[in-house]
């Protein structure tokens, strides 16, 4: 491609996002050079700025249009600011780097997910502590009942012994509860 054709392509180029991939890759909104044609007179600084602003977006779209492999690549989290692409060729080849950095957004999302999991773990711990307190109260009342029933059985009254036998069968013994792993 010749320089005049390249400048014509950059002048005709619409830099606004066309699809989801563009939305992650290109600047949102106009770039300040809409309406510029190849007949427009631009100073060196403005021409340089237009080329810098539009060339990489234009190149991304040309790459995606010409190669299905390029279109299927995921965007690098660090985008064009990625330092790995300079010295790790496999990373540079595996990801698209003609995009904006999404690291801050991903980090914020990851931090929020971590905080949510931490809150869930704290809630589970609180529920576990409540269950241990409830179990302790249950075991205390069960031991009082068992001690009370044992005292009644010792008195020798047949009716109390029958009641204590039925109470013992419905109330779990402390030894069984401890065997099952319940703690006071």
C-alpha cells in the first residue's frame, strides 16, 4: 500500500466501534478528525496525531477482516500497554494487543468476587458458631435430663423407672453425641 492510499484509507476511516471487539479495542466516540479528506491541509502535528489515533484501529480491522485466526484471538488484559508482548513472542502471538487495557476493570471485578467469597465464609463461620452454641445448650439440657432420670431410677419407684427408660430412649446419651462428633 502506498502512502497516498494509506492516508486516503485513514481519512475515510470511521473510528467508532462497529462490534463488541471494537468496543474493547477502539476509543469510544469520534477522534476529532471526522470530515478530514485527502485534500485537507493539516500541519505536521495534526497529521501525526491523526495517524497515531487511527492507524492501529485501522490495522486491527484489516487484520480481523483478512484472517479468521486474528479475529478469534482474545484481547490481552493489558492491551497495547502490555510489556510481555515485547519479549515473549508466544504471548504476542496468542493475544490481540491492539486494544485498551482492561486490567483495572478485571482487577476490580476480581476484588469484588474475593470480597463476596470472604463475606460468605464469614457468614458460614458465624452460622457454625451459632450451631455450636445451640448444640452446647442442647447437650447441657440433655445431661440435666439424663442426670435427673438417673436420680429417679435410683430411687427405686417402678413408675419413675418406666418414665426414665422411655426418656432415655428418646433423649440421646452424651456418650453417643460425643461419639458422633458433637462438642459441648
